[in-house]
C-alpha cells in the first residue's frame, strides 16, 4: 500500500515523525532500512538559514542531510516570520527535501516563547501566511504538523489545518494532544478524525500513541487518516515500519531490536566518531532498545559508567541476548562490560 502527498508517492502507511535530538541521520537511516517510506529531519531553524552566521548555517545544513537521496524525505522548518521561511525553504529543497514541513506543534517553552511551534496555533492568520510564503518560494509540496490545540479543551487543529490547506499546504500531520498536555495524557485520536473531515481530499497523517502494528491499524481505521506518523514508538523498535508495511509482527522482536541496535551504533560511530558526548547522546536510544526486558533496569542504573559507544552497545546486546535466552543477566554479568569507567 502507498499514499501520496502533492504527487510524492510514499510506500507503506507509516512515516517517521520529526523529533529533536532523535531523528538525526543515523536514526533515519535505520528507520529507512526497516521499511520507513518517509523520513523527516529534526526541526531546523528558518531564521538560522535566513539570517544566521556561518556556524549557525553550517549546523542547520548538517541537520538536513538526506538519509537516502531520491527517496521521500521531509525537512521540517520552525520559526515565526514568513520572510524567514521564504528564504530558508529553497535551501531545504536544495538539500534534498522532497517535502517542506512547517512545525506548528512543538511545545517546548523556548520555541513557543519566540512565537514559533505551537504558538502558531494561536495565530492562524500568521500560520497561513507562513504556508503561503513557503509555497511561493519552492516547487516541492508543503506540509504542516500541528498539535490538537494550544491548551487542553480548546481544539483548534481542524480550523488551522483548513486555513493552511487554503494557503497551499498539500498535507497535514496532527498530534492528538494539546501543547500544554505534553505527553502526560493519552492522545485524542478523535481530533485526527476531525482534521480529516476538515480538509477532504488532503492526506492527513495521524500522530500519537502508535507503538505497535495493532495501534497503527486501529488509528487508520478509527480516524480515516492516510498514514500514521511515528516518533517515540520507533525508538528502540524501528522494525515497526516493516511490520506495518507487511501487516504482520516480527517473529522475533528481540532479535530485531538487537540487529537494529548494532546497526544504529555502527552508523552513529561512522557519523560522529567515538566521543563521550556521542555516548551520552546515545543513552536514550540504548534505553529504548532494551526497554521492558530482563536486565534493562540494571543497565539503566549503570549507564553513566558506560562512557563509550562500544561499551554501551555491548551491554545492550548482552541484555537482549540473555532476554532471548530467557535468563536474567544480573548485575554481575553487566559488571563485566569492557570499556567502562
């Protein structure tokens, strides 16, 4: 199965959601290799591309590297001024974006206080003006990603989505939580269904609480969305994209996690090298790959001692292997990890 956004054909019914500090190049490659039909960059500052100095522009460009040239790939921009987006969008298109996505859902205070991210839900006219500016600036399709509203109980996503589509957006992604709800409550999928109804004929991607094939199938059925957008649910389980594409779960989930962990670490090492800061940034992924298995709690307690990517990877693989064998590695086995201290 496939879906289309503005003429861009995307295989499967699942896409990777942008997550700051998570969806970097190595993680996107892993997800792509596991069957993800559409990947997305971390969010990139439109102002940095439009006005930044050499270092700011270089960092922003670094975030935009394509994980597979020619494959469907979105670059997500954030900001608050249409003129910044108009200047930044062509740079993103030149970097390989087949879609330009506009962030209208980030709940982080620093982003919102600048009038960006979810703050645009409070100013639909400005949101629409940003879309129109990007549409005029590039030939690739433009999409938007929204939350259900700025505050709980005040749903604005259907109306904002409608205005953005009228301004030229060719696709809409909606997360079923308000800005002030963070991830503290279950996602409200009825908001996704309402956005589908508000923009007939435009593909809507549903986001929030999709962690399994069953979740994906339920969201597709209940909301009528064109595809599911998966962020946190792909951490530690990039194989979820292949499961959705096949309509069947992996026969050996732990073996799949182990293979993905090893590949992910290999890609991280190739991209960033061995450095304590690299290992520190990888901890969140290691926790995700080993979640809910015997030995994971002890591994989490020892993460600060595992100061290299190699030590982390070996520890994670050992936990997963012992979990597959049905035995608990225990503190003594974990303490034998090389490269710690």
